[in-house]
C-alpha cells in the first residue's frame, strides 16, 4: 500500500470529524448518530496520536542536539 500525498494526509482527522458532525446532525436514526460519533472519535484519536508522536520526535531531536553541542 502506498502513502497518501501530504495535502490529503494532514487534514484527514479534521475531515473525519467534520463528516462525523454532519452525519450525526443530519441522520435522525440511532445508527446514523452512532456512526457520526464514531467518525468524530476516530478524528480525535488520529489527531491525538499524531500530536503525541510529533512531540516525541521533537523531544528526541532536542536531546540529540544537546548531546552534540554539550562540551566534554
């Protein structure tokens, strides 16, 4: 499986959440509301996981820079 282009990959969590909100709002059936909530949850989870990973990458880079620039 190939990777998604950046212009599509980055907004995916927001698209999930937006479609979930639209779905939950427009469908009056219980199944439609549950589907909307699941899409919203998926968007929040994906966004949170990406955020955590990017913060960890930043921390690793900072630690690596400190080791390189620290005089011995």
